[in-house]
């Protein structure tokens, strides 16, 4: 059993927008810290991977999909799909049974549209990270804490639906679960708060 774990996000959206780019760079950086691999699979041929992501040492770009990489009888049984609809929660002993942790490359949506079902129907073993929708980088962070650091899900400090305040008047409620950082704030990728603020300003401008 390899000690090094692979975290795969299967690319399912037509493009990789700025929000996903920040999330994926955060995943790549944190995965390097635990000597793992972060792979973005199923990328269309000739896909332009953002430069900042390419530079991360743990990052691998892959055009093959996860079914081709881990076919039946050749590794599929060692792949765990993180799935909000799975019956069993992820637990520290899953470190023994799985080498690869698979996530849907989907932006969070409210209400969730269950696009993780596109991977579920491929028949990978599923594990849940509780019932509340997380951002993709949070889902990878929590998985790593359980698998690499042997936390149980109930030991992890969370922040659900935090409100981000910008200045005196503006605020946005994020419809996701995050891990609470040492500073008491939700752990978010570098640059994300600015991007959310920019998006919020844009939607306010659209009203006029
Ligand atoms: N709304 C989405 C959907 O349509 O399924 C959820 C997308 S979520 C932002 C991206 C990925 O993070 C999911 O495909 C799943 O792999 C993982 N994820 C997020 N929350 C999870 C949870 N509570 N349990 C297990 N996996 C989760």
C-alpha cells in the first residue's frame, strides 16, 4: 500500500473559472505539504492550465478520466469518491483501504444540484463528509485531515455558512461549510475573499 495519497478532482465543468483556479492552487499547495499528489483529471486535449497551478510541485494535469486511470480490477477498488449522498462517513481507518480520493470538479451551488452523481454512477466506493455541502478545497482539506492526520469528522472545527463582511455595509453569506482557522475565520484559498468581493460588487452594479 503506497503511503503517498493521490487527491483527484475530475474536471466536470466546461471551463476552469477564476474561483476554481484559486481553489485548485490551494489544494496543490496543501497537498505538497503532506507529500501527496493533486491531479486534475479528464482535462480536454490542449486545455490551458493556469500558469500558477502548473508551477505547483504536487500538481499533475491529466487528460484521461478516472475510469481509465483506475479500471475495474486495476485499482478501482482503492479509489474513494467523496460524495455528499454516500451512506458512510469517511473515517481515519479509510487510510488503509484507499490510495486515491476522488472529488467532483464542480463549483458549489445553492441549492446543490447533485452533480457528484456523474461520478457516483461510475461505481466507485463513496464516503460522506457529513451532510453539509463544502467547497471543493474544503472537502479535500477535511479528507486530508481525516486520512493523513487521523482526525474523526466530529473533531474538526467547522464554520457553516459564514458571513463575509466588506466594509461597513456590504456582506455576503457563503452557503458552504468551511474549516475554522486558528484566527477563528473560515480557511479559504488565497485571493478568494477579494474575488468574492469583486463578484458581489459586480452583481450590485448589475442591479442598476
Ligand atoms: N453542489 C455540488 C454537487 O452538485 O454535487 C457539490 C459540489 S462540491 C462544491 C465539489 C465536490 O466536493 C463534490 O463533488 C464532492 O466530491 C465534494 N464534497 C463537498 N461536500 C461534500 C460532503 N459533505 N461530503 C462528501 N463530499 C463532499
